[in-house]
């Protein structure tokens, strides 16, 4: 067996191959052309591990590693840099450092989703991007109306059927250039509405009601789209040792700084799964909006209790964490969501 490490960039990869005793076999700079990495690896020992950092273009690199009969190891880039402890940074030092960690058995790796998952993830992820763009455009229209004191429209949703009729009437009261710009923004909102609906229809067609999806649909505030996001982003739940680990991966737990008898909770770490975090926060916001209809539910009472003491943002964060930890137990035990017992912290089948 050989140890192989890729220091991948946008247009090329520096490959380093070493023997188990640390001796350097060869190093080569490989241009990013389809099939070039596979051709290089086919000259190496079959089944050798290949370390590659979590850069933006790792999908096709991992596919070529697998096609060559080698074993891809997706590396947590930030942790690996700290563990290598190099003062200087070059392509060769990075690649050799990854191989050194591989030989020592300390390479910090992350889960590689199957190829089918990698493809399917683009549906809910792209939908999320379009929804975010639509929200930004809506906020700009709201801000424009507020600048000219035209924002007092008595409708619950300015972009609903009745709201849009009233909105177009208000746009007539804006200065000519501002009115033109706002109408263009409204057209973009309506175009994005159609695209989002198209993605939702494709998601419904693509993802059948599997047992996992049905179990996730029992989570409060979770519909089909969020259930699909959670299922695809979590993947194999056994890779998480505890519910807290899953909650941390989803970015729903704060960083804790404890020193000198004082403890301070800060924001979540930046290196979390932002898609999973979005899903749990979206579900928490849905619970906030409908809590009056289900006051007996644990999540409604949790939001009310923390909302009074610490405000809306903290309460949403706590509900999102509860949902993340509940997801761990749901997927681990293969059961639907259950209301926690009065003395229990987590929701699970036990």
C-alpha cells in the first residue's frame, strides 16, 4: 500500500505519493483535465488511501479517485492545518503533511456522501439559494415603500394575492425611476416564485416517502422539503456518537468559553453544515408562527419560556437545537418524534 495526498487547487493538483516508511515515491503536478487524476492513480498501488481537502471542487476529484480503485479520504482542512504545524505553506509541504498524518493514523477526515446523495443535494440546496434571493428582493421592496411612507398596507402578506394588487397600486405613488426599479424587482420576485415551485415539484417527484422521510416528517415544523434536506445532509446518523455531536454539526450549539470560574456562550462555529442549520432554524421559525395553535407541545412551550427570558433569537436557537437532537434519536431508533417526558431532555424512543 502507498499513501497518496492531493493538494488540490482550481486548475491543478499537486500529488505526493509516499511509502509506509515515509519514503517519497514521486510527486507530480497534474492539470485539472477530466481523467488526468484517474490516469495518475492507476499507476499507484490499488486500494491506497488518497487524502484530499474539502475544497469547492472535491466532487469530481473523489469520483476519479474511486474510479481508479483507490480509497478517498476527505480531509477537514482547518483541523489538518493545525495538526501539521507548518510555519511555511507550499503545495509540497501541504501534500507531504497530509501523508504524514495518514501514516500516523491521525488524519482528520469527514464523511463522504455517496454519489447519488451528492447529485440529489443540488435540488434542495439550489431551492434554498433561490428562496434567499427572493427574500432579499422582497426586503428591498419593503424598504423602498418605507422610504416614501407607503408601507402601511393592511395585509398579512404583502406578496400574497391581495397584497400584490395593493402593492402595484402603491408603486404608482413612487417617483418615476424608483417605481420602474421596484416593478423590475417585483417581476424578479414573481419569476423566482415560479422557479421555486418548479424545484418543489421536482423534489416531490424525486423523493418518495421512504421510512426515513416519514419519520422526519413527524418533527414539529418540518414538511417534505425540510425533511429531504435533513435526510440528505445528515446521511448516515451512526457517524455521530451522540445527539450533541449532531447538534454541533448542524450549528445549533453555541461555542462555550469557560475560564476562571466564568462561562460565556458565544455564536456557533463557522465550520458547520449551513444547509442543515438552515433547515432546523426554518422549522423553528415555523413553530414560532404556529405556537398559538399548539400551546401544549414541548417546542411551543420551549419557545415561549425562553422567548420571555432571552428574546426571540435565543428561543429560536434553542428550538432548533432541540429539533437537531431529536433528529438523532429519530434516525438512530427508526421511530417518529415523541413529546419528551417532563424530566427528559431529549426526544427518543426510550
